[in-house]
């Protein structure tokens, strides 16, 4: 996408149209840096806190209750059914 406007502009101005003049190292480096920043922010700021308690989906009174995350201090676990 970077090259298309540059190629058109160079052709209109009568300059040499070349893919060799593209700053590939800068573009690839910027893309990798943006990818690392995005993945790092997603890992740090997404989801529930690591100490939260996960309750998987379960049946209550014939209804399927969805999964949820809760604070362990205020959580009541559903009874475990042993077979």
C-alpha cells in the first residue's frame, strides 16, 4: 500500500519507478515493532486477573449456567459431584 501512491507520483513526475528504492528494512522493522507492541498490550491488558477464580459451565435446576470469573474472596463454588 505504501508503494502504490509513490509509484504513481514518480511516474507522473517522470522519475524512475523502482521497487529497489523502497525502504524495506524500515517498513519490515516498523511492522514487527507494531506487532510486538500490539501482542504485548493484548497480553497485559486483556482478560481477567490471574488470581480470579474460573467457574466452568454447569447445570443448576435443569438450566445450563454460563462460565464466569469471580474474585476468590466472594465466590461460592458449586458443589462437586463425585461419581
